[in-house]
């Protein structure tokens, strides 16, 4: 998972939005519990914002250079699919920089 250490090169900010109690956000909560520490350790200067709000659908947002943002809805995704979505957002960041 070498892509994880490249996130801070390609992203300016990462935001994860989810509901603290809704069943639709359960997989997102689990993903955060299992992966936040590793992501932050490998990208100590990358702001990783965890936002909880009632009645919000789980989402992953990446901000790139020049304020460009991309988001992905996470409802119904597995942990592996969420990791892949994050990896894909990191790859988009590499193309935004070039």
C-alpha cells in the first residue's frame, strides 16, 4: 500500500463525513477506526478531517491544488472499496498537479 504515503504529495486536505449512529455509515466508521492512525502516521502534515453529523450520508472528499475538490459517496461500499476510492482520489491528485 505504497500509495498511502503519497497522499500528502497529491492532496491538500482529506475530509471524511459520516453519521455517528446511522447504519449506512457503519463501514465508514470501521474504516476510520482501522486506518486513521496509519494514514496520519504516513502523512503527518496532511489535514485529515473527520466530520460527524446526524443524518448525513458517508462521503470522502479530497481537496487538491487551486481549491479543486472531488468527492465520493461511501454508502454501500466495503472497507476495501473505501480504501480503493481513497487510492483513486490520490491518483487524481497526481494528475491535477501535472
